């Protein structure tokens, strides 16, 4: 049974005590503090040195709201930005109720020449993939706008969101900003800086919409990721997983792609994830079934705590265990 990777616990990794948020007015009036520099204290530097794998760490969310908001973002990006502060809590409440991931976005070069009023709805659900851009007259328009793809201009090319949210973790800014500014996407509107994606220690982090593929530890200018998606393939060495797929399914997909050479964005759709141990067990096991081009592919997946507890983010105050993933393909004879 091969080791696929390590996964942080759900949400914003354990062992993290967030700094108290600053007042919204401070976030608007005060320029963001320089994030410092990369050294061996940074979570992404430590993760690379340990060889942490980002496999099976993509978000469970499959619907997205992107809000163009130039200027500084505090730790809570929506509440600590130039976005209408009366609208912000109402919009966050709607996003939670509809299970939509809300992200602020801005141009990589921080130009403020145009309105900054764009917004987009994206759907990553298989068979419904799409991303539609609109322009709002006021922030309050987003409270009643339809989030279903029925409005806006569709885009036919992949959209690359690079996490540069230094107010959340310095590594996101230190690694994400240079990547966002140099990523060789075909069009200038295809790359955006975005607020917190999760998995800070895997910076630079990128999500490719509309399919919802998460990437971590993306090197250089990210050209390998762009070129893969222009071919409608995944860039497997840096793939964290696909949004909306359960973590055991992400681990199984990664191993199957590697073993079978199936890199198409639609290859190996997860058909079922069946747990064979009780939820919350220290060692958990599943059987995952995937759809291959020549028949189903089955995998046995096991997850257990990492042997070592470590500081998983730059803000962490005590060590915590991540989860490691181990996969065996048991039903892929037709591909050998």
C-alpha cells in the first residue's frame, strides 16, 4: 500500500490560534504590513523540508462566488476590506446558507484603473462546470443576484486563482504574489489574486476554475499548471485534489492517475466512497470506486495520523498531527 500524501484536518488546520482581527476601519485605512521573508520559520518552508504532500486537501465546496475587491484585505478578507461593511455580514450569511465559497479577487498588478466591480459565479459540479462574469452597480446587488449561471458572460478558458492572502498567512503572500504576476495564462483576465484558499503550508496555492482543481507548492511561474489545463489535463505533481470530492476519493484518484497515466480533467470520476471503519477511528479505511475509460477502477484507501506533530501554519502556537493517505489499487487489471 503506497503512501499518497498528508492531509490537514478540516477547515483551517488544527493547532492554530488566530491573531485577534483588527477593526474594519484599520484594514481599509492602513496599508497591509510587509509579510516579511521566507526563512526556516515559515510553514511552507518547513513543509517542503519535511516533504509534506498536499494530496487529498482540496475543499469540499463546489460552488463559488468571486468578488473583485482591489486594495488591502485583513485576516477576514470580506469584513476587513473596502467592501460595503453593512452588506458584508449579510452576504457571508447567504454564502453559508447556500454552501457557496466566497473569495475576494484582485488583479495581480494591483491596478485600480478600472471599476473593481466585477464578480463571478462558478460551478464545479461535474456536468455543470462553468464560470460567468458580471458587473455590480453596488455591493448590495450581490445579495439578490442569482447564483446559478443564469446571468453574466460565460468564459470558455480556465481561470486561475492564486492565493496571496498575506493577512491570513505570510507564506501565501510571499509565494503567491510572485506567482500571480508571472503566470503565463493566455489572457490577462485569466489570472487573479484571491483570498484564503486553505492549506497555507502548501503555498503557493492555486485553484483552477470552473473544474475546481487545487494545486499546492506550485513552482516557478506556474507554467506547467497552465499548459496542462490548456490541454484539459491536470498537472499531477502539484495536484492537491478536486473540490467537492471526498478526501479518500481525492487520494484514490491521485494514485490511479499516477499508476494508469489518466490525466484528463474528467478522467476517473469517483462513483462511490464506502467507509469500512467507524467515523473518527484513529486509522480509517474506505473502498473507492472510480469510472475509468475501460471500466471501473477500485482502490482501498487508508488514513492515519502523521507520526510527528508539527506546526502546520505560520500562526500555529502548538504542534498538531496531519493525516497521511495510503492507497492500493485492487481493480485495475484491464489497464495493465
